[in-house]
């Protein structure tokens, strides 16, 4: 039976390193998730062990598209500098990510933001595929529910055989909350993150969660899916996995701190990618 223990231990290790950076063994690599609600920067060593990480609320990406290139590059440079000071060394090699099936221009914009912040981008990977670098699922569907989009990857025999993306995510949750409570979008974002509000939030956004489940159901049709795995910041909502499992009638799992799974997986995608291959990142376009 599949368990989340290995993935959860890796995520817990990263959480600790975000408070107190670890000691790297060998070369270090960064993983960059520009996000829709949060920009996350993670660092691993050559053995795949988390070393450091940080994140910041950001609204520089909308529905997977970079809408504020200058702001995104500036914020990423700031996060890079923050971790470099903590680690006492420069961050050079990194991987970036993009929502699946969003087009070459979107992939390029994510790449150029990472490059513009001073990184040598050696890999670009779609978000749900990156998440599976942490989950290590052999068969099933990885669903990355971010701020603006829901990305889905179908895994068969450990290989990604299909990816897709739909523009529905946590931003839509916040819009519903803002309308229901007659508060600003920013206030709604803060409201939905408070632990004491989780039951009320779920009551308000359940129809949106059911819509996400409907998207998943449509996209996995035709595949023999026996389990679904949820990642992405929006999945931090308490009980979201239960609603989706009920709608799909498929066992649905959620790892510890879903926000950190994809960013960590992006960093892990650097392993095994040589500097020669890094010159061929255009192949991802």
C-alpha cells in the first residue's frame, strides 16, 4: 500500500531548513516556483537533501502567465540574495517550472524571469511532473492545484504519459470568499489561510472544489487511475482531499505541506542534468 511517509519526511526536512539552513554535501541547486499566490525558492545538495528554502506572497503570475516580469525578477533576486546570505555562498544553477500545456511563450517567460534574476537555468519542468520527483508515484494522477491553475500529470509505471492544465485554482476560492463576505481580495486571501476559518472557508468554496474535481474527472477519463495525489498551495485547505475523493470516488491523498512539494521537486529535477544539457533548455519550448 502506498504511503506518504518518504515524501512527508523530505518535506519536513525542507521545513526545518527554511528555519535553519542545512549543511550541503557537494554542489547545490535551486528550484524556482514563480507561483500565482506565492513565489517559492528551494535549495538542495547533490544528494537531493533539502538545504534551504524561502517564499513570499506574490501576484506576478496569473493563470500561469507572467504578468509582471520586472516585479517577478526583482522578487526572485531578493529571495536569491536572502538565501545566499544564510548559506554563505552563491546560488548559481537552478531549474524553473511552468504549468503544463500552456504554450512556448509561457515557458519562455518563466525561463527568462529565472535567468533575469541571475540564475544559470539548467532545466525547465512542468509543475505536476516536478511534484512527482518528491512523491515518487509509480501509477496514479498528480494534481497540482495552485493559485491560478490546476495541473494534472498521469503517471504510469513511474513515467509521465500525459499532462494538462486548466485555469482554476486558489484565486477563484478567494474571489468567492471576497464576494460572500463582502471584503477585498487581499482580505479574502488572508481569511482563507487562517486555521480557525477552515470550516467556514470550505462551506463557501465547496462548489469550486467540486468544479476542480470535475476537471480532474474529465482529464483522467480514459486512463486507469486508482489513486490521486494532491499538491499545490490551494490543497492546504483542510478537507479538500475528502471532497475531491468523494466526487471522484477514487482514493485521494495529500502530503504534508502541499505548497512545498512542487518547489522541492523542481530543485530535484536539476540532479543528473549536466551543464552541457543546460544549453539545450530551448528543447523544452
